[in-house]
């Protein structure tokens, strides 16, 4: 028979190993729940070790992609901003196209906030909005319309505050999101027409265009998985097609140069 001391030692050892497991489980659980997984999925995968549980794997993939897109959006349009600043020119960029893109981003952001969608399903719209506003201002600035650019910034800020306030009826927010599809299509077609007429893509950043194309493709899956909203998913389908058109033009005009660049050579 085991002595009392041995029995207590065994109990202590068992408790020790349980505590070790709990300590290991704690940080992992805090990192994943609820950021990437609901608690029931965490238990399914990491407690019951059901590593092939498809519904939970879809949630993990969707959340991971969504947060990756949001993180990447912090840098997506910076190459475009830096290219304009370096060249001190916004040649080749359609102001109407950039502004329509801003309308679409604003619609997605306001619609998502109003409907309490998870930040991982729309967060990039917030960061892309700031970068797109900057590009709008730079286009106006390098066209010699700095005062108009400052006025535009002030007016946009007021409109955004109004849209996010309780004064805006939900029906108007839904209408704004529905208008995203024509805004995206017309905006991208204007940029495509500008590229075609110029015979080059000017200061359009290839890095930015391809990142937007990849991000919009991934957003089709995440918007279906996380929101189930057909209006939001449809917007990203159209956006992917239009971004793909601009990406194809960039490849087609890859070696074409703007007239002022040819003169320098």
C-alpha cells in the first residue's frame, strides 16, 4: 500500500501537471479567443483535437485572412502616395476614378459599422479611406489646385461625420452601400479609359494595384463567411473584376513610358 506521504506526493504531482497544461493553454486561448476563434471552436480543435472540423477551420481561415487584409491595408496605397511625391506629379491618375473609389470605401465602412459587422470583415476600408483621401488631395495639389484640395478634405470630413451620426437613417446607409457597385465599375472604367488614351499607366503603382486585386478576391470569401451579407459580397466580386482589369492593363503597358520620361532619356 502507498503511504500517506506518497499519496499526497502523487496528488501534488498530478496537480502540478494539470497546472502546467492550464498555464500552457491559457496564453494560447487568450491569443485566439475571440480574435480568431469562438470558444467552442477552440475547444473543438485544441481540446478535443478535432483538427479537421471544417466549420471551425473556415472560421479560422476567414478571420486570419480578414485580419491579414486589414493589417496589409495599412501599406497598400503607400507605394502610390510615395510614387506621386517622388515624381511630384499625379500624371496618369484619374481624379474621378479615385473619388469614386473613395465613395465606395466610405459606403462599405459606414454600412459595416451601422450593421455591427466584425472589424476583421471591413477594417481595411478605414485605412484605405485615409490613404485614398491623401491621394485625392495630392492629385489636386499637383494640378495647382491646393486650395480646392483643402476644401475637399474639410467637406469630406463633415460628410463622414454626418453619415456616422444617428441623424442618418439606415435606409440611406443601405442605399449608399448599394451604390458601391456602379461607383466601383464607373471608377475603374474611367481609370482604364485614361490608361488606354495615354497609352501608359503613368504614376499608377503596380504594387498598390496588385495588392488591391488580391485583397478584393480574398474579401469575397471573408465577407460571405463572416457577415453572410450578399450586398457586401457582391460589391467585392465586382471590385475584383474591375481591379483585375487595371492589373491586366499594368501588365500590358509595363514597358510603355510617359512622354516626359521619354524626353529625359
